[in-house]
DNA sequence: TATAAAGGAATGAACGGTCATTCCGCGAAA
DNA sequence: TTTCGCGGAATGACCGTTCATTCCTTTATA
């Protein structure tokens, strides 16, 4: 039964890979990088320790791959139903609300990203994000536009991002850890408060 | 010369202890906990590896002791010149400005605290801070008062703290890492923005 | 179809390196 | 001479990574 189930699936490789990713995501999110040795990831994923190295070059590679995917998911979520032609406030509230809703539904993703940001990778990543800026993304464009239209305070993008996203992420973490209890009304209030910080 | 200097001081023990603390603070701040092994702390402090254990029970003890002291320094700085009887806005601006000025003058302390917060200690510490709350501190009292007077939005303390302190700390980090350049005028604008987030 | 060999995926014990902590000999102070 | 702080090699635990071996699937053969 076990064996039949195991081998009649055509994509067992992809499944193993997924199991490794999920195990690593959970362990890093819940215990930090210290608490996620490769042997433990392997055990949790139900594979041998060496197997991980068939799918990922090394631990760094695994961690970066997960981060990249999680971050992409964040952007996707914020862009889903994005009111591209609405007023600035509506667009910003959409982004903030979508992000918060997603983060509290996927606590592991939030915790993982936080662990990543506070690690040797983190600084390099932020530097690249602030200075690299080869192709402006939609969110940066929205902020630039709002500054140009004198809707936002005339501050650098990095500062505006901190004012808006910083508290939202902090508050999601507090919700996940059980320190506060977010509901729809409260999310709206908090996003509104972050908007107030940006508004001229 | 070295020896003479070393032993004619009456408080050489306290000096050694200070050297250990300073070395640990610097290494953790600059490299994270991974990059601050006890042997390296000892070398940087100019003492033997075993000597650290004459002053601190173990690494945890050392780290917690440093954290406690750094945090106390933060509170001291915010309370220095605190306009106790001024209007709420003035008091809040004082706190925010004093904190930012101190953080950018003492980048190691900021980086150390951030490392601490993102570690197994961090969550427990925050939980204790939010729920423990045996004796209200002056800052909490200020926020409570502002909510009661309907100057602030009617939100929980944890949320108001995130709205105010979250961005300030983020921005100081960006300054330290060279991503932005804070000056007095900019600090005032940013603190003002955080105030706007709280204001009803 | 039945059997056997080949090929590649998976395994987990073993390796080299690092870490926190211990412990014992040394040398300064009394 | 005795005492005691100190140093740093030694210890044992742990971690990322490797690799010889095993196991499963596919292909070749009769």
C-alpha cells in the first residue's frame, strides 16, 4: 500500500523536493537558522541527509531558493486585484491590507523572511534592493508617483517604505506570536495609520 | 611599560570585564551571533578564552548582561531632558529624537539589540515586555495618557509602539548601513511622520 | 512473459571543522 | 611558600558535507 502509493506517482522527485523545502521553511521559521541543521531538515522531510544535496547545492542555496520564492509570493499577493487606476490611497490600502492578510495566514513565511533579513544574507540583500534597483517595480512606482503629486511627504523611498511596511510587519509578528489579535477592522485601522505617516 | 601600566591600576579586574563586554558587543553587532565565538571575543578583548568564564557564567549570561545594559542606556537617553510637563507632542518628539540621535551615535548598540531581538531570546523578551508589564514605565504612561485624552488613535500599546518606534529603528539601521543619510532636519521630519501615524 | 543486468536516485555513517566550555599548569602577589 | 587569577590547549558535542553502498526502476535478453 505504502509502496504502491509511493511509486505510481509520476512526480515523486518534485514531491521530495517540496518536502525538503517545506521542512526547511518550518524549521527555520520556528527555530531560526541555529535550530535547523541539515540532518533535522532531512528527518522532518522524510529523506536521507545526503538527498538534500541532490536538489540543492548546499544549505545557502536551499535557504536562498526558499527566500526568493516566498518573496515572490508576497509580491503576487499584493498585486492580486491591485486597483491599478484607482487613487493613490486606494492602491496603498490594497497593498497593505493584502500583505497583512497574507502574512497572518502564512506565519511561517513571515517568520522565515524575518530570520533571513537578520542574517549575513540580509544586509547584502537590502543593499542590492535599495541600490540595485535596475527595474522599478510597481510599488516603487506608486510611491514615486505619490511623492511627485505631493500626496506623500517628500522623503526618500527607503524611508517611506520603512514608515509603511515596517509597522505592518511588526504588527503581523505580534499577531502570530499571540501578543495582539488582528481582525479586519483592526487591520484597516493600522493600514490607515501607516497611510497617515506617509501623507503630506 | 605594558606591565607597569597593566598592574598599577587598582581596577584591572573591572577593566578586563569591560574589555570582554566591549569585544562581545562589537563582534555580535558587526557579525551576528554566528560571527562571535567565545575564542574570538577573548582574543579581541586581549584575554584568554577561559578568563571570560571568571566574569560570566556562560555565553548566554554574557549576552543577556550586555543586552540589559544597552537597553537601560536607551531608556536613560530618552529620559534625559524629558519635558515631563510639556504637551504630549513635545514629549513624544523628545523621545523619538533622543533615541534616533543616540542610535546613530552608537551603531554597535543598535546592531547588537537587533541581533538579540532576532534570536531565541528575542521572542521571550518581547512576550515578557508586553505581558509582564508589572511596573508601567514613563513611556507607556505617556502613550496611555495620549490615548485617554483622545490625542492618539484608540489602539493597543503594542501597536502604537510599532507605529512609532518601528520605523525609527529601521531608519537608523539604514543610516548606519549607509543606505540613507540622516541629518537633524531629516530626523525631525521622520519623527514627525511617526507622530502623524499615532495622531487621531 | 520471465529473468537479469544496468543506471541512477537515495541513504546514512563517517569526516573535517567549529564551537562552548573545562581544566590544569604557570606565574604574580602576599 | 601558599594562594589565586589567568591562559590556552584539551574535550566533547554538533554541524555541513561527502561518498561508498544499497535499493528501485528501467531496459535488455531469451
